[in-house]
């Protein structure tokens, strides 16, 4: 059930991201709601196979992006792994963990994107990319953390309901 839900939810978020969210920019940075959803889903205590969401998200975003899909797979895998690590270690406040994963994940995904663009010959200086793309993207992602976390926790509670105690 959760795997089918991944197709629907991530498909919807990829459409929203490509059509709406990418139009809202701060300098040249924009939010990545798909990455936020992957991180928020992986932080849910009841979720066990968050790697399926990572692969589905990477394939969907990679299909639409001019950046090689391996960048998205590596980036989203790192985000999912960090979120799952925090969940396994028993992070007491998952929303704070999501803030940490958001900052680290944005830097990871944007850094991998910068590296891939650098390899194909796009000469963007690192400091310029950091100031004009990465930092604004972190800020925009942090603005969307709470709504995405609420969506992920509601979906997880719906897919994996808690057993009733008598």
C-alpha cells in the first residue's frame, strides 16, 4: 500500500514542483518539495521501507531534469539515509531532525548538482553557486518543512494505523 501511495504522492509533488514551486525563486534558488517529502517520510517511526520512496522520487525527478538522474538518486539516497539514521537513533523531536536533514540534504543535492554541471562544462564558481543557489534554496526549503512534515505524518498514520488498545 505504501509503495502505491509513493507513486501517487510523489507523482503529485513532482508535478507541483515542476509547475509551481520552481516558479517561486529567491535569487536563483528554489524549493525541493520532493526531497522534503522523502526526508519527512523516512523520519516517520512507522515507516520501514523508505528506500522505495527514494528510488521513485529520484526516477521521477531525474526524468524531468536536465541533470543526470544518478545525481538525484545519490542525493535523495543520502537524504533518506540520514533521515532513517536519525529515526533509528531515536531522535526525540522528529520535526527538529527534519530541519537538520533539510539543511544537510539541500547542501548535498545542490552540491551534487553543481558537481554534475561542472563535469559537463558549465563554469559556475562554487562560491557564487553557494550564495545564489544553495543558501536561498535552504531558506525556501525551511519554509516548507512544517507543511510537508504534517502531510507525511498524516499519510503515515493513515497507511500504518496504530493498533487500538483495549
